[in-house]
C-alpha cells in the first residue's frame, strides 16, 4: 500500500492534474530521494526499466486505461500525512519538479549513468531496477549527500 499512498500524495500535491506517465516518474524520483535520505524505500514494489523510464507495474496497470489524460483519484490508500518522512521526501521532489512536463521527467529518469539505463533493454522485457542501483543513482546525482554519509 505504500506505493499507492505515495501516488495519492503526488496526485493531491498536483491538484489532481497528473498523467500516469508523470506520476510514474515523480514517484520514482520520490522513491530515490527517500532511499537516499532515509535509507528506506518509498515504494514497496520494485520499479522496472520500461521504454519510457522506470515504472511501478502495479500502479501502471491500475491507471493505464487513462492514457495520457489526467488520472482520477482511484488510489486504494490515503495520502501520507504532511508530518511524515514519506511526505517530506515526496515534497522535495514536488517542490522542484511538480510543473515539469512528462517528456522532461522521462529525460531526467533516462540519465545515462542512472539505474534505469543500467537495466533497460529494448527487447521489451520488464527488468527490475534493484533499490541498491536507485540508491547509487541518488548518491551519484547528489555527491554532497554521499560525502555527508
């Protein structure tokens, strides 16, 4: 349920105006921040390396019928409370990227030195992105944080 709570939190912070693609990327980046700052996963399910970047499959399949339109609030869990560590990690990402177009979010998650690039295969197979690689990407993107830990 943690994945859906995080997705609902992003949905609420976007005022209900978010596509499945944008939600997936914002969720992945929030997961990365949470791993990097709290050493805990935000999503209970592993992400997979798909063509358009990291995807959490269970969430994707729940929302895929909406295509590129904004998704409705059909999350089976409530949003995180504003005083939670999970909310804090999501808010860091949302403060920086909430208004970023989906294509730019895809470009961010397609970073050539990142976890997605390490695991993506154009063969169409869904390859899991291990949290250790997501964490490594966080530290590679934030060397000042890696030096502090």
